[in-house]
C-alpha cells in the first residue's frame, strides 16, 4: 500500500491561512482613524473585505460607529441573503403572498443570528472567513425557521410555542366597532414585561441596540430616559397608539433575544 504524505499539503494550507490572516490585519491597520470622514469613505467601498469590517466592528468603542458598521455589513450582504432565502424556499408549497412573507421572516432570522455572532468577540472565524461562517449560519437558521413554522419535523428538536401564522394573520385584522370604525387590539405581553425588568441592564442594552431603529428609539426613550408615552409620541411625531404598538413589538423581539440566549446557554 502506498503511503501518502499529506503533511506538506497541510503545511501549505497553514501557510496560506496565515498569509490571508496577515493580509487582513494589514488592511485593518492601514485604515484611517475612525473619527475621520475618510475612514467611512474607505469602509463603505465594496472592495473592503467583510472580514475587515468585522475587525473594525469589534475594535470600535463608539456605539454609533458600531451601528454604522453593522448597517454597512447588512447592506453588503442583503442581495445575496435575499437570493438565498428565495432559493431555499423555492421548493416549499406556498402562496405567492405567503412566500414573500416567508422570505422576509427568514432573512430577519438570519440577520438576527448574524448580528449576534458579529457582536460576539469570541467567534473569531468571522474575522478570517466571513462567507464560510455565513454559510453555516444560514443552514442553522433555515432548519430552525422551518421547524418553527411546522415544515421540518425532527424528534430531537423541541416543539415550538409560536402562534400559527394563520392565527396571527387573523389577529392582525382590524376589528370593527359598533360605529363601523376599525381599531386594533392592544395585547399586553406581561411575560415579556417581567423578563425585561429581570434582565441585567448591560445585557438589555446590548439587545436593545439590535432592534430596528423605529423600535429602538421608543425603548430608549421609555426605559432609559423615563419619558411618558405622550412625550415619546411628541418627540417622534407619532400617535400614542403607535408608541404602544412599537413598545409591544420591541418587547416581543427582546423576549426572543433573551430566550435564545438562555437556550444557547
């Protein structure tokens, strides 16, 4: 039997990986200071590797700058992620409008997991091979999403407590009052409120910063600045009802973040 020596191949791979890592490190070190407008002109260019953006994200201390880097990363990956979501759902039997909703929901789940991984400094491989990490994140998210929607059955996966989509759609429909004017129900999520109050403030802020801008603003004004709903409505130029609806939407998202953290151990 011929013995094949693979040590040289492994050495070649190690050298190649080290060279790639050094190249990324050099690119990061060559960037202008983040306080300079030139820095943003450089990092917003499409030819800057995503890995370098991750290194920037993890070395910046200014939260606004970190949010801007995250926004750039999402923009850079948006088209490919939407294509992926549409492609993996192609074989699923769905109505056209339901398919569009599924694509949006799947992308939202992917971004949630992706952003959480990017903000975790212990996940170093995102700084070395972003697309490889994204590939595995997509596989995990897709399986979890399909299981949650009742379209992937696995005895090893805990059954979801999520409300069926059909019921949610019926709940979203406005109810007519006696005068014929429609109104939407305000559903208080007491469980989410209790979880929100029990979480350490440092961890909570980390999750709040992941919320969409329109929800994040309401939460920060309400819980950090202790503004009233009427004050928030005035500051954001929206109605009191919209403030309440955004609070409920934010609480549900935060509850999901907390549950994921607990389940992830």
